[in-house]
């Protein structure tokens, strides 16, 4: 059974670093590369950071109901294609999704069994420090990101887990622990349990 892990966080919370650690250090996971209409930045490579497509193509795909979730953020579309889940299921892997709170809300409706994790910086001041340390954004963009963060964190109670990223090593271990624990939740391993129980049933019947 494929488990779906939704990971959301305000920009600058360390989500990408934690997701990269999770993917590198825990097996049987696949990452969904989102589609977007924004232009590539820096060294971003098509198919690795995102699938970059034109706005009219994205809207056509919306019309064909191709996305598990999609949202418009800062004037650009972002979305998760349905094929991401299909590929994970075919390969017997768990699926990790790095999406914002809008997309997460849509996915929880479509996949109620999905596990949702919200990542927080330890304070607004720490978040601002991290945003400025990246040296990627202007003061105006940083102010906008902080304002967006203030709105996004209001949704924390809708998530199954909230992870405070104060110490990177501890946060990375906690994230891996969440995935490991969810993998052995009874409803996710019923298919593995039944054959084991059957061996005991046969012995009880004297077979």
C-alpha cells in the first residue's frame, strides 16, 4: 500500500533541506516533481526542480482534471500531476509531496489517508534570518514571504504532525521517525498481516 506524505512549510523554514535528507536517508520513497508556470531560477533543471510549462498548457491540464492538486501562488500555477501517485503505486513506493497549504487542503480531500506534516521555524525572527541568509530575495519579497508565513501557520492545526525545525539534525531524525511510524500503522500493513495470520490458522486446524 502506497502511503502519501504531504509536507508543507512557510518559505525559509528548511523544508527543502529536510525533504532532501529524508529522500537520501530513507528507502522506498519517491518524490513528486511539481508542475509550474514560473520560469527556472539559477541552476534549476527541467524535471528535477520542477516541470516547467506555459500557463495555457497548465490551464488546459486543469480543464482535463490531470492534477491531484493545484494552486496559484505569486501569480504562477503549481500542481501535482495524478501520474505521480500512479507511478508510486506501480513501483510499490511511498510518495512524498512538497506542497503549500492550498494544495495540501485539496489533497486531504482527495486522499483522506494521506499523512500531513507542517514544518515551522522556531520564531518569526529565525525565519527572517534564514530568508535573508539565502541572499535570493529583495526586502520587498522577504516582507511578502513573512506576511504569507503568518497566514500559512494559521493552518497548522489541520496537519497530523507539526515539526519545529530548530536543530536540523534533530528535525531530520524526527521526520524520518514519522515516516517509519506511519509505515507500520495497522491499516497500512493489513495486506502483510493477513498471510501471517493465515499460517497460524492452518496450524490451529491441525493442517
